[in-house]
C-alpha cells in the first residue's frame, strides 16, 4: 500500500484503501445537497478548479453530503477510483473537509494536462478542542488588510477556527470609531519606532528609526475581513484592551487619562506604560460607546476586553480616583479594577456577547460569565476552570511566537525576543493540565498561538515567526499530536506546500528534537 498522505494537522483516522487514485480534473462534476452552496464556492477556490454542477449527463464524481448525526465540526472523506464523497453535518464540517481535501490534492500526482490523481483514502475526522486560535497584534505594527486575509487563509489551511485581532494598544489604535474620530486621526499614528528590543521609556541610549508609523482599518475593511473569515469557518474575536494599554486613546482624548502629568503622544517604545484610563462615568461610557461600534462590525460570540498589565500607580496617586473609590464604596485599587471590568463585562453580556480577558483578571475578581485567556502560565487557567469559567490556554513560554525558533548562534534568524521556542517544544504541549478534574477539564476550550509584533515590522517577518510553529500547534489543538519524528517528516512535506503558497517560514526542525 502507498504511504499515508502528509497531512497537517493529521486526521483522527486515515486509511489508505488502495494503490490507485481518483482523477480530479477541471471538469469533474460536483454534486451538492441543499444548503452547501457557500461550501462549494470555497471548494472551487481552494482546489483551483471550476467543478461544474453534476447533471444527468455528467454524474457526480465529487459529492458533498450531509449527515446530521455527525458533530458540527466532524467530517468524513472517502476517495475511490470512481470519485470522492465528503460527508458532514453542515457547512462547518464541510469547510474543514475542504482544507483536508485540498491537502490530499496537493499529495496527488499531476498528469501534465491539469488533472491530478488523488490518493484513495478513508478519513473520519473531528477536532478535540473548540477553540483553535491565532492572535495577530496589529497595534504594535500595522499591516495591510490584504495580509490579514492571507493570514485567515493560512489559519483555515491548518483547520484553525479563531482569529484573535488585537486592535488597540499604547502604540496604536487600529479600528475606525465614528463617535471618536481622533482615535484614528491621532491614536493610529506614532512619530517613530524604537529600534531593537524592549527598553525603558526614558532610556537615554534608546535608538529610534525616525520614521512615522501607523494606519487603521475602516469598518468596511473589517466587515469584509469578518465575511472572508466566516466563509472559511473562522470567527474573528476583536480585542479592545482596557483599562491599561490605552496610551494611544489617551493621546487622542487626554480627558480619558488621570491628569497627573502632561498628555503624552502615542507610545514609540515597547513594554508597559503607566498611563491608564481614569474611572469616571464618562470614561466608562466612552468604553461602552466604542464597544457598541465594535459589536456592529464583529458578530461573533466573543469580545476580548484585555485587562492585562494594568499598573495602578496613577489610581493610587490621583485624588479624584481615590474620591471615586470612596463614592463607590470600594476598599482598594484591586477592587476598583474589578468594578471597572464588571461594567464592561455586564455591558457585553447584556448584548448577548461573551467577554473574555487575560489572566490578570483573576487577581482582581473575574466577573461571572467571563472567559479567561491564561498567558502567564497554566495556573490561572486551572484556577478559572475550577471556578467554572471557560478557559483558553495560551501560556507564553509555549505559544508566544515572539522568540527565536532555533539557537540564534547556530541559525541566522530575524531579530526576536532573546529566548528559544522550537516547533518540537510547541508540539509537546498539551492544553489540558494533568490532574485537572473532568468537570474543570471540560472548561478548557482549547488554545491559541500569539504573534505579538513589536519586533515584526512587516508581514513576511510575521509569517516567518508563525511557521512552522503554528503547524505544530494546529495539530496539538486538533488533538492528534503524537510522535514528533513522525510529525517532522510530514512537516517537511507541508513546508514545501507553504513554499508553493509563497509563505515565509523558519527553519525545518531536527526530526530528532522530539
């Protein structure tokens, strides 16, 4: 029998059923069951073939069928010399199957006339985790919206289903908000950018590039991105980071700050800034107004409200904030942070959305109905899951693709955070901590890779940092990660696929590394 196709992520079950193949051509007829027309459009696109509709004179050689007994993201593919049948409960499963079929076609033998012999296989597949995500930080560096579309396509190729869009930070505001135009007129632009890694804001030895940087996405562009992602089975989760990481917004509207020092411009360095939002009712209303417009653009169930890295020095030193705490009957700044988060979370819940935030929210009190993203390790996720909150695991030492992919002393690589995280390291990760009780383990929705872009000034650099580590994480989140040397063999073939797609990527890991 021929070897198994080199698919990434590996399906839950795949069997080669014969030595022959099915001949797919530009004129292969396609049969659809009702409701699958949007999937047919995706299939024609990813297979790069017109696939005319089957007729009595041209019976189907490729059939898309439904089976309501299957789980929403489960699917089956059967390829014989006579044709291929894809079965799923509905569009969600069929979109995932289209990406697997695309990779199967890549594995086939071209006949030189535009056709390809697709391996005869039987696949029964379904993911283990519901949240299989990728974060892209567009605040630290702005990227053309076309690149975000490409990133969606690459996420879909790896059967991911969430794109987390980090839209705001100290270094830039990237979403158009009609009620507050200065957020993009002022907040979307910085005068220059720090050259190199993190440094203090007041470091006299810091070097800057002297080049203005910025940009933002219009609502129309983001709606188009959401629609593109939806057509590939991907939900876009917007993040508006509150109440810290808001210096770009405060630069645009100084009244949002605490007024302890003159207003500062949009940040040109990296790291944590001390400037955070004040807690006046007018500022809370500003946040509600912004989120109201965000909800119009992003229809998905989750909205990320940030909550990480909130230094409270300004709140401690501000007479007005201290007075506000007394008015609210709050004992300290931690309780004030919890109050602030609760105002935002309740606003989202009242509008049918699920708030989610970083694991610092646990320290001040995680509001009811709020999911947690555990980034400083797994401990926050474990605690939240035991308390009955849904959790997305994204521990920075294993899922932050901001560090080198190999020893920089041995392999030349672009500038990165001075640590090493290999694809083998990522492949060894398992999102559910050992020893977690079953009821708490069920709260672990999945995980995601994070591309924080302080040191990634262009899209090619982003791709390089993402791959092949995202390939490894995709298989982990699909639930089929196993023997690393076996994965490395498939990964080598998969990276050739990425090469054909024009995707930059890091070095091929050593198969013996696992």
